[in-house]
C-alpha cells in the first residue's frame, strides 16, 4: 500500500513517517513554544526527536545539544533541498 501521489518507490518512507509519534506538552505552567520544545527534547535528546522549525533562534539552541549535528533545510517552492552539517564534515 502506498500514498496515491507518492507511488510505490516511496511506500517505505511513508510507512516509516506514519509510525512516528508526536510529543505532547504536559507542562502545568505555560511556557513559550521554544522553551517547551527545548524542555521536551531535554539536555541530550535521548528520545531522538526530529524538530521542524523556521525559527533561527530555536535551531541555534537545538544545535547546542550534544549529539545534534546535522539538520535539513528545505527550500520552497521548487528549489532543491540543502543538507547542512554543523560538524564541518
């Protein structure tokens, strides 16, 4: 089974993506969205979360977490994806 517009070549990617869980905020006291995301990720991202954001400040904070060294930038519309690595490799 595959998504109608993806075709069979992407069916495994679709299956993997639909198996991901979404983290939920359970803070009793209101936090900013950035602070909530950082709290859910924790000090070392032990749950291996993927975070999608357009916020440059949040990206900078996330990249300070040990073990988080690569991120993906997607250009829109019709521009190719650009992969960056903060490790310099």
